[in-house]
């Protein structure tokens, strides 16, 4: 299976400006998948502000920040209707179990190496592709095709109330009318 590569939209959340700048540089060096940093935040409040106004595929979160830490921010993000994938980026390895309990895609320790970041982003790319594929499948509603009096009717399956088999015909009933299928 080949994936159509997308440009991932990333949010970088870290209370240290230098760390945010380094992560932006690393993200700019990523090619497979390519990443566009759509925003950055120094704390949880700023991060939620960005997420309310910007579509984001992946949030790269520091854990130790003033105010709400990265784990609290992750809980808020997971409560969103369409949360981005989460990658924790921290100098502290002891929070990894908590991070994965919050369904993080990955957990990177600082200093982050480009190869390791690429590997994490490839996981995010697969996650985003599968989520988009699921949304596309849900958008394509199943229909029943009925040939009736020389016309073709497309009846959404969700509109069908019931089927009734009678000898060599099947009656298909919706809320507004009945259709006859020629078949048993």
C-alpha cells in the first residue's frame, strides 16, 4: 500500500523560545513527510487558542511548562472533536507511560535527532491518512440501486425502513414510498 504524502500541519508547544526555534528548524528539515509549522505556543492557553483557529495534524508538546503542563494540555486536546496526533518532546523520560496513556503517537527526549523526529512524523502521517480514509468512507453513503419502470433509483440504505420478501419480488420500504425489486 502506498501513501499519498501530505504536508503535515504542526503546532510546537514549549515554554522555551530556543527549544521552539530548534524544533521549527528540525521540522523544516523533514522531507518524508514534509511538515509545515502552522503555529507555536509557550503555554497551554496559547496552544488551545491556536488549536481553536487553526487546523493541526500534530501537536509537539513539552511536558514541563508553567501553568498547565503538557500532560494537562494533552487531556484538553483529546477532548476536542478532531484532536491532532500528539508527540511529546521533553528532557524527562519518566513521563512516557503517562504520555502513552493519553494516546500519544510518540515520545521524544531532548535533544531531538532529525532521524528520530522523521520516524515519529511517519507514524503521524499513517495516523492522518487512516483518519482521512475513514472520514472519506463515512462520507460515501451506501445506496441501493433499483431499476423501476425504465428508471434507475438510488436509495440511500439509511433511508430504508425494511425489506419484505414476497414470492419472487422484494418490497423496499422507505418513509415516503415503496419500491419493488425484481428478485428473491
